[in-house]
């Protein structure tokens, strides 16, 4: 049997295929970078370059690599080696990422970070979209790492539940003392620090104040205005409620997951009215974040149950 000699043109085609995959594997690629692979010998781009590119894109699709072009960018949709994860799986990945942020530098941290990065490269398009929701709403309770701030964390969480304005005195990044009137939002765990997220009523901005930098907090007997709530609330709905539910103008949906839950992102609604509304949905609704709103709903449920003891 005569062995077929592999031509230089054949080798060049293989190299271009792998070069294309290498461009797309990160998830997105600019058209300008892709078309360069099919430039003429003098480096110019012609109509022929576009025709050859289309042939190669068809080849990729035949082998299960699906790419979608929107304007001047390509977006990787799926590959034969794509990974599909559900919301619970992605929360586990996010938890690992959060814990990694507070670990000291070293081989274990480097190896795990590399593993997570490689894993995320292979997410299919649905997993990528879902991971954005999970990452944007994650605020895992890492208080086990911040035991020395245990009492301060508890105080801040209590202030968040109270719905009152506070006077907050803290040391800023330049070591100057700052005194502001603000509205407590939530406790956030960020890398190797735990922060008190508050809404500054003067600058109309949310800021994260490291709990370690807080000098004192004084609760004011002033209700927080409805319009001053800037914290995003994430909750999920299921069953027939999904069909009946009408999104408010300050809400948007992140779609329905494989378990039949619809994720809703709510920004700016008064917590008292929102908590009362969500309470009416019974077992068809679950709050994902923030933590103190979940606690408030749990207390409402406990008080209701006591009426039937």
C-alpha cells in the first residue's frame, strides 16, 4: 500500500484550524484577529480571505465547534468538550473561588486557580450565562475566617435588618477619619477583608467600608427612604407563579434553569414592601441574596407559625 504524502498545503490547513480553535477557546474573538489568519501573502485582506474563512468555519461546525458572530466579534457557543453545569454546581465553583481569595499565595492556591480557569474555558454558552448571574450575586458567609471581627459582623448585620439610617465613622484609604450619614446595605466578604456595604446619602453612592477600619457606628432614629435602597435582591420563583408573575420596571429575569426555577434580579425596591410581597408566594419563592433579607423572611415565617402552636 502506498502511503499518501502529506502536502505542505494540508499541513497549513491543520495549523489554521488549530489557530482558529485557539482564538475561540477563550470564549470571544475579534473578527480582525480571525481574518488575519487568512490574509494574502502580502498581508492584505481580500474577498478571497472571507471566502476561505467561511469554509474553515463550516469545517469547525462539522466537528461540533459552534461559533456565533455578532457584529465584529465571534462568540464560542459549544465544543465537543464543552461542560454544562447547573446553578448548584456553579455555586460550588464560586465558593472555591471565594475561599481561594483568602488563602495565602503558594502552590496549592496557584494550582487550584489554574484548574478553575481551565474549567471555565470549557463552559458551554448556557453555563457561561448562568455563571455571570451566580458570580454577580455571590456573597458567601466567610465569617469563619474573620473570627476576630465576629461581634462587629453581627452588629453590622443587625443594622442592615433595622432599616434605619446610621452615622458611620471610619478611616479611609489615606488614613483620614471620615464621618458619614448612610443607609446600611449588607456585609460583603471581599478577598482577604470583610466590608460593610452602605449607601452614602450625601454622594448617593454605595461604598464598601472594611470592618477593620470602622471606628464607631451610631444608629439614628430615622427611617431609610425607599429611594435610597440600592442593593440588588436576587430571588427565584417556580411553578405556576412563573406564568402569573409580572416583572416590575426595576426587575429583570435571568431565565429559567433546568430545575424549573426562574431567577429574578430586583434593584431598588423598598425592603419592607418587597419582603411582604415575597412572603405571599409561599414555597414557590426563595431569596438567594442578600443574607439579611433571607433572615427577615425566616423571622416572618417563624412568627406566623407561632400563631398555630
